[in-house]
C-alpha cells in the first residue's frame, strides 16, 4: 500500500453558518470516517484551519482506490465534501499509527 495526501473541500450543500458537527448527516459521516480509520485506510485526518478544506492521509494501492474509498461517505453523495486533490505522499519523518515501518 502507498500513502496519499487527500484534500477534500466543502461542496455546495455545506452550510457556512452551521458548525461541523451540525452539518447534515454528521453522525453518519463520523461513523463512516471512523470505520475507515479502524480499517487502517485513513491514518490521519482533520480540517485545515481557516480554509474550507480537510486533509486526509490515506493508505491505498492507487489514487483511484483512495477516491473510491470515499464514495460511500454520506457527505460525498450529499455534496458536503468533495475530493479536490489526491497526491502520492512519501513519509520521511516520524511514523503513522499502525505503521511499524520506518524510513
């Protein structure tokens, strides 16, 4: 598996006046993302402060696979979040949760 930096950005359905946890289907989205993390697909993730973006560090065989993992997120179908960029990433310092490999 390779590592990918995935940038997701807010879609048309995002309500700027509503906090993250108040967006439509928050609980379903949180369960979905926690499931990807539990499976080791998402190593790290969270909003990038001051932007409409989210950064995910994902494990996948290809950028297409990384994108496919996110297709079942309720926030994808609701257009609350959409994939902006998927970039192969090489970890050079530190270690990710669930990785015994060091560089």
